[in-house]
């Protein structure tokens, strides 16, 4: 496996490449270029500048995240073909710069979602938090306003202002879209893009719905094992793969994360993984935690063991961390707790590896 760290780019991240380079055992990034709205072409020269900058810092970048799918593609409107063409051009431009995995999602309107971005926990740090009861009292617009207000001045992936301008109209269109229809639109998209990916040696990695259930009555099709069984068959190709996010899937205790890893790992459909812990509080109610097993509800040893035993050789990164030691950064994406998480995951991996080779 290749241990990586998410980085948003010089002007959009509180963490520097130099800091990332100094985390032991971190060899590269899962990169993000967050200046482009869904549907726009990411220009080759801008990607090159980003990649060259990362290489100059002594790090690799073979994974790019948040290449967002335009809402018209998900809704299946006639204008989708233009946006799919743009998406294909972006795939080509990324591949030309050495990118091998593209992380995206097919969630209608909302990307990941929390009701509190700085929930203070017992140790005095703060974490991302979700309570479905609180969501029931909120309109989608109110939630977006609150989220934007509390993000320390950073724009959150999936919450870019331009993406939300048309919120009301889009929410209305989705009232007529069933989960079957959404899957059909998804298949249409994959059928158009996967041949290009196969030709260029790029794997598309779909990120699970986060949290792992429907919200605001919108159709959601990617939050349990059965869903991904369907998705990988929409176009049956190794290029149609998963970004297995333990915290997103793990937000629903019905999802047995190690067994889901074993299932898709044996099929060789996990292109990359986000590994983090969550702590269950009640039904549809959880908060994030440090990566350590004993601090949350997921067994990180079993997660790493499942990856190891299925021969995982893709990219992995720690996911959201707590905000600790008075750091101010993008919610979930500070340096300190993610660096601790990365080191812990590397420790688990080393222990498993040495034990297996004894
Ligand atoms: Mn994730």
C-alpha cells in the first residue's frame, strides 16, 4: 500500500507540503484542486503546476479527489452530454500528469454532511458531529449557511457556493428521481467515461454516501455493500472501482466495514481507502474520533487486517481528524491529528506485516 495525505493546494490548505513530507512513512498525497466547479474542465497546465509543486517537495501524487460530477449528469437532463465530455477531458488531463486514481461521488446535491463542524469532546478537542434529529429541524438552505459559516473561512468540498446557488430548483427536480432512475443515469455516465479510463490506465473510485443513509428525502445509492455490488456491475471493469471510506460506511453500525473490505478487496475493486474512526452515540447519531480503535466504535486493527489479507496495494490515507493543540484549519483536515492517525495506521500495518512474515 501507499500511505498518503490529503492536500488542497497552497492557497486552500493550512498545512504545507514541507509539513506533510516530515510525517514518517507518508510518501504522497491525495490531491485536490478545489478552484473548479463541477462540470468545468480542469486545464492540463494547471494540473501540471500542482503536480510539479508536489514532486518538488519530494512527494508523489497519483490520486486526485473531488472531481465532482455535475448535477445535470446525476439528474440525467439533456445537457449532461456536454458535462460528460468535459469530465472526459479532465480525466485525460489528469492522466497526462500521472494521475492513476480519481475519487468522485454520485450523491445528489449534498456531499458529506454534518450538523456540527466543531463539537467539543471530553479531551477538549473538537470533531465533526452528526445528529439526525437536529437535521429534521433544519432546511437544506439553513444547513448550508451554518456549514459555510463554521468552516474557518475554507470552502468545503461539496459545499462550494456556486454549486449551491441553484439549490431550491435542483431539490425540486430530485423529487421526480427514484433510486432506480439515479442508477440508470449513473450507468449512462460510466458507460461514457470508463472506456477512456481503461485506455489511459485510470481507475475511477466512487466515495460512499456520508452519512450512510438518505438525507432530505434525496435518492442515495452508495452506502451499503449491496449498493456497491450493483455499482461495480453497472460497467464491469477494474476501472470502475471504490474509494473505501471507513468513516462514511461506518457511520451506520449495520455496515460491517472489515467484511465489506474483504468482499470488494477479493474482487480487486478497491482503488483507494480513507481510514478513520467514528463513535456511535445513538441511531443516526455519531461523532468523529481519533483514529485509535479504543476511542471510537470501529476496530481499526480488523480494518487494516482485512486490507492486508486481501492483498491491498492501492493508496490509503488517514481521514478526518480531531482539531487538537489549538490548531485552526479546515474542519476535519488539520495537520496534527491526521499525522497521529497516519502514524498509527502505519504502526498497525507494520505489526501485521511482521507477524505474517514470521
Ligand atoms: Mn472519505
